[in-house]
C-alpha cells in the first residue's frame, strides 16, 4: 500500500483525511510540525508528501527546499486559494503539484493517485537507457548522468526530460506537456511548464539541450546515441 506523509498543523485534518485515503488503499501518515515531518521522511519510505504552506517552525516553501536537499519524493503543496505566487514559488522550489485550500478530499486523492500512477507507468516502461551526447537517461533507475556526473532531478523534472527525450527534435506545446505530466486536463496555468523547464535547464548546465520554439513549445536538441 502506498505511504503518503501529510505535514499540516491542522489538528482536525489528519485523522479524517487518513480515513478517507484508506478507502482508496492509500496509507496516510501525518506530522504537525516540519521537524517531525523531516524526521519521518528520513526514517521511513514514503511514496509522496503533502505540505501545507502555513506551518510553524518554517513555512511550506522552506520545508520543500529542505526536503529537496535530500529527496526527490513527489510533493503536493496546499496553497491559499487564488495565491498564484504561492504556486509559482512552490513549483520553483521543486514541488510537483499544488492544490488550493479549501479542497475536496477526493481531489487531493486524485492528485496523489496521478503522481503514483505516473511513477508506476515510468517503471513499467523501463529497461531502456537513452544515450545522447554528454547525457544519458536511465528510465529504469530514474537516473540522469550529465557529462559523467549524476544529477538529482525531482519527479516532475525527470518526467519532463523523459518526455522530451522520447522524441528528440519534436516540439511539445505547453498544453501537451501539462496534459502528459499531469495525466488529465490541468487547470494549472502554462507558466508552470516554463518554471519546470527553467529548473531543468539549470541542472543540465553547461549542456544547452532544451530548445525553446517561439509560440510553439519546447524540444530536446541533442545528438542521440544508442538506446539499450
């Protein structure tokens, strides 16, 4: 059963949400404080984490930054409704998705299920090692090696790179990328794609292999080697 960690100081949220998640064969654990949440993430395996933005000790953005220093576990952030900047900051720090508060539990479950389904899909499509000039992508181990050095990518960054590398030179529109990565028609603004692309580009430097096609989208522009 997939294990999810909720980090939220709302004492009335964790128990009913855990009961609801259990109906979908998801085990929801909880922590009221960031320090407790970090300790749990370090001590045990979790398949995803859900972070509230408003937390004691440190806010959700700082917590997301701390988690990303150690783990690529998928992160869903709970943001204030209408606070677009919260969503932008969360995505820039490495969050994989967001959900405005107040939210319907079923929608939160759906977001988590999409992340987990996407990871399972990546695993079943594994067994291939994509080789490019100065870049290799192991779809099985979800590892990326740039110029001989392994680099750490978040779940969304890896999935974006895998998508672009599946057909080098093909131009993917922002809407296509959103729909492929989210698994459904997304209400997430297309600015989110630009944010993830920008993060991925920084991690791939000094390689300049993601091409922007004006008014069209993005493509992988790098010489392809063998595929195993």
